[in-house]
C-alpha cells in the first residue's frame, strides 16, 4: 500500500479588501496544515477578495491580478518552501 495523501483545508475571511492581509491570515493556516502532513491545502474561492454570494458583486471593485501577480507569487513561493501544493480561486485581470 502507498503513502496516504493528506488534504488540508483552511478557512479564512471574510476578506477585508486588502489581499496582503488575507494572504497573511491564510498563511498561518497553510503552515499549520503543512506541519500536520498535508500535501495539498485548499483555500476558499476568492479568499483574498471582498466578495460574498449574498451581496451584489458590483459593490466590490475586484482588482483582478495577472496570473503571475502578487497572490500567485506568494502561493507558489510558500508552496515551494513547504513542499506542498496550494489551491485557491482568484479573479484574473
């Protein structure tokens, strides 16, 4: 039998409109999940952007990021440092 695959899920939010703050909040949970043996850590969709399905999205001027924007670079650097994969949804510009 092979090595078990461990999945971690991190709850965050609601986002306050500051993606850097949301990344900081998520990082603590990601590090905890990795320390517990997670190979893949899931974050909520749009975890760093202020959006909830109960509200009109027009209220939130989503500042989409490029595929190599600050959130993607943060996630890839963190994943590489921890030896894991991180999955999240983001609005692309």
